[in-house]
C-alpha cells in the first residue's frame, strides 16, 4: 500500500469492511476501534492508545499536547504538512 489516498482496496479488503462489526467510535462503542486501541496499547506497553486516521491529525495532537511554542525551519516536513491545521486551531 502506498497511501490511503492512492491505493484502492482489494476485493478481500472490501469484503472485510462490509462484514465488520461497526459502532460509533465517537461514543466509544465501535468494537473494532476499541480492539485496535487495546491491542496497540498492550503491544507498546502503554495504559491506553488513541487511533487517529491521518498523520496530520497525529502530528497536530502531539503538538497541541506537548508544545507551547513551535519553531519550524523552512524545509521542515511539519511545516509543509501540518502547519495549516496548527494555524486553524489558533485562529
């Protein structure tokens, strides 16, 4: 797989999605998401885990949780990919 925006799902992937038990992860009742987060936390030896659907969202959460000030060079990947999201939070 190259990217979630370029790679098309295979027939097996589509079937797995169609047959998956679903819920609403916002309300904490999606069994697939709960299992993924629990297994990831256990794998990493952490108390809990949080799934985020994109690298930009993960970067933004990390920056908001850990940084009061952020300095980025002109060629920094975060500046190219996440800066727009950071700016929107602080507007």
